[in-house]
């Protein structure tokens, strides 16, 4: 034991000092490129980490070249963005982990232009006086949906929280038990209502809620009836629910407003694409709902945002609430949202230019052709007998809390490497530049062309080649 301790102390003494590391040419170059402060801090952190490992009895290399490389790697990690572009080959069109909706080129250009300089965010061009940032999207939202007024906050959870707080704080909010959803990140509708200061009143059962259930729950303390469209789950079988029109008629009979959380933000008839029907914002408003909320980065295909539409007096009350400013969106969000909404003024252009809609409307025949082309390119890039590339029919998903359970036919490109597990290959793909995210099915890595953007095939081929070579030890 004494000899072991002495050996460990010996290695500790061999660790170079920070001053010695700073004498190395590579470290000096890093100082010139990244600044002395960052490099010195990284050097101290690496040395402390090595000391701790040695104290625990771990065997670690402590020679000068190895320590230098660790320092340089640590500096590079700090200087390399972690939020980076990836290739989405999962087949999930609205993949929350991968950023949901991809912006249309018009929206990308708008964001780049506004980010590059000053902008007319909150100023009146005519008078030169302070203006309202909502003016950039309010009229567009009203024209496209038929709403009397509109405003935008940072996301749909924020929109619901703000609306319930402004309209029902200290009062009762009625909602069906079947609509007490969790909307992601363990964020649940009951929690939102509790945070708003309103009192939750549950009616009906998980699978069946009738109009009479709502009516019996109405009291002098009722301030709002809340409807939440189940956009991220589906209840099938013995079910019953009240339509938005029926609910609105009941609420108005008692001089109460209805808040309809539509969620997905759909502006087009999804049945035209061969998909199941997803309630549109226009339909919700036409049914008589007084306030409608949705996300901007789901089926709408724009930036993350919470959109609030509805009757003018109610939307104005919501906008005047102090929480509105706390949840407000920035100029880049508005730039992307405005540019996307303008595309919807020409519906055919919207379907053609908005990546989310384009991915949803791509035909099975077109996807098969893309898969065949991708297979040929991969086979040319991977002339190795151990690598098998094959096609098979499969399904894509909408994702992102939209059209739950809806599956879209596609053709999958399946990869298998002899002697290598699919999990290891998928891991190697995620560490390429750009990273590739795929699915694993039947011990194969599965690539779905539906979610690849135009021009990404060559990047994907290069990434697959790099991943195979890295795990094959070449």
C-alpha cells in the first residue's frame, strides 16, 4: 500500500504546472486565438481533474503532450457551439428534440436581414414615435383566420397561461377531464391553471364528457370554459366529447367566454393532403370560440411562438396584462412569423415553400424515388461487403404534438454493418458533422428521406461514410 501511495504521489508531482503548459507552442497558439484567460482556466480545470482521478486511484496519463491535448480539447469545446445544424433522417416531421418546424427560405432571409442591423420593431414609420411590435403580425393573423384581434407570446404554454390569468384569475375555469393533458416537458394543464390563480373545475370522465356536464358545473364563480384539443394523444373506442360550436353556444347563453387551445396552429385543410382532419384556427373561430391559442412552430411551420386570437375586447384585456410583456417575443421570432404568414396569403405557395407542409404533402412515389437514389449513392460510397443497404416500406410521423397517431407511407433506407450493432452505428452518425439522427428498427439504422431537406443527400452520404469508417477502425 505504501508503494502504491508513493507511486501515486510521484505521478502527481509529474503533472506539469500551468506556467509550463503555457510555454508549449500549441498552447501559445491557443492563447493568441482564444485569449489567455480562457486557456489558463481550462488548463487549471484539466490539471485539477487529473489530480482528482489520481487521488481516486485511477490510472491516467500525465505526460506533457497528453495534458496539452486535453487542455486544447477543453478550450475547443468551450469555443464550439453546441446548438448546431443536424440532418433529420428520423422521418418525424416536427421533431421537438430537433427544433420542430424548419423555416421557409423567405423566413430565413427575413431573420438574417433583421438580425444584421436595426429594424422597425417598435416604431411608427409615419410619425417616428414609439409603435407596437404586434403590428407586424396582427393584421396578417386576423386576415388569415377571421379573428377580430391577435397577439403573440413566446410559446403556446405561455399563451394559455396568460389568457387564463387575464380572464379568470380568482375565478373558476371549467375543463373536461379528458382534456387535462400534459403538453410536454412535464408541463400539465392543471399546473397552468393553478399558476394562473384560477380554480380548476373538472367535468365528465376521461373518455366521455357531455354538454350537460359543463352546464351543471357553471356557477356564479365561473369565469371561463377551457377546451384543449388533444393534439398529442388520441382516445379511441367508447368516447364522447362536446364540439366547439356546442360549447360556445352554451357558454354564450351564460355570458361566458370559451378559450380553445387548438395547439398545432393549422391554417390549411389537412384532408387535402390525404391526412386525417386537424382542426384549423379558422374553424375554431367560426364555431364561436372567443379566444383561440396555438403554437407557431408546429403545423403552421414558423418560429416558436404562442399565438392568441379572438374577440377584440378579450385579446386587448390579455395584451394589457403585465404578464404579456414578460412573455413577449423578440424581433427574430416576429420576422420569421411574419414572413411565414405572408406565404399563407397564397395557399399554393405556402404548401410549396414551407418545409413542414412540403414534407407532409410529399407523395409516396416521390419518396420511393428519393430512397432509391439515396441507396445507389450510399452503395457507391460504401463499397464494402460488410455494409448492406436495402429499401423497405415504412411510415413517417407528423410529431410535435400534431395529428397524433397519423402515419405517413414512406420508403426507408436501411443500413446494416456486419459485426457492428445498430446502436453503435447510430451513435457514430450523431458525432458526424453535421450530425445525423436516424431511427433503429430490427437492428438496422433506418433513414427516412421524408425529413431530409433539398440538397442534404450528399451531406448524409458523407456522414454515413465517415461513421462507418470511424467504427470500423479505418
